[in-house]
C-alpha cells in the first residue's frame, strides 16, 4: 500500500509544487482545481510523468455540501486517503485601508481560507476514523496558512484574520486527532514567488534584500513543496501541532 494525498488548489503555484514533491515521494495524488480547465489537466499530465497514480478533481472547496462526495470520488479511484493538504486559498479583493474593507472581501477570505479548510478536514478525519488504518502508513493533515497568521499587513487585514483563524484550526485539529495517530501541521509561508504575489513580488524582493528576511531572498513554491512532503511522509517523527515558519526567518524577533 502507498500513501495517497488530496492536495487542494493544486493547479499551480505552491499547490502544484507540493503535489510534485509528494509524487517524488511515491504518493498517489488527487489534485484539486476550481474547474476542470486546461490548467488542471496540464497539472495532471505533468504529475503523471512521475509514475504515480494521479487524478484531477475539480470542485469548489468552499462548497461544503460537495466535500464528502469529492472525498468519496477520490477514494473510489485511488483507494483510501492518508493525507490531506489544505492549500487552496484566496487573497483580498482589493488591497487598501482596512477602514475600506468590504463584507464581500471579508466573507470570501474566511469562506475559503478558514471555513472550507475546517470542514474539509472534518470530513477527511471522519473517513479516517471510520475504518481501520494500516499502522505502517503515516496519516496527516498539512495546512498551508501564511506568515500573516502572525504578522499584520494592514492593506490585507481580512486575509490576515482568515489565516489567523486557519492557524487556530490547525491547533484544534492537532489536539483532537493526536490520540487517533493523525498528525496535523501548519506551514506558514512568508515571501514566496507565486501567481498571487506576482503584482508585488518586486517589492518583496527588495525588502528581503534589505533585511526583512534573515535569508536575503524570496522563496520558491518548490521549497514549500519539499517541506510539506517531508511532513506528510513522516520525516519529522513524534511531532504534531507544529507551526513551520517557512519564511527565511522573517518573524524572528530582533532588536
């Protein structure tokens, strides 16, 4: 038997890089995108070159009614899931003064970044607890939140609040599922070069080079992928509930 993972938001960016890292570890993969579009199909085609079973599964993670059916579809095609990577996320509708934040932008961030993550994790955990699980297979939930779960960005306050909520969800899941031998981790990326950060990546690079991060550069999605794959493979044994600050030391307190 092999480990099998569902990675949400895996058509591109950190999600796709994570799926690739898991494929290199031998995981069977279900890669999620919002729609069954060319981007998702290309991701599946690319991941299939690693000689592991791969399927694409298009669904909106924020549609709670469809979550259980989607998990059932994945397991019908790939077998029992061992791993859930909650990567799907959204940014703010418009950067700006927090006094101008709209209900629409607030609700969107919380719906995808926190609410969907909680309930998909709940549905995944219920499936695992409903059956016998091989002791030799590591079972885990890995949540991709953000350094903004801790660090304030006033131009994206609703995003920060949703990621802080997601970070607390990770802790509560770890406490509940630890006795069931299901590990839970919270990976908090810092300045990463992705499609979402493309409009401001030049500013990020400049700030990193000027000392915002201890390592004077921005990170790459593949680096986050390697971290997630290590966690999901059980390469940090006897751990759960950890926050992995993948931020080049950005949040280290300094004087």
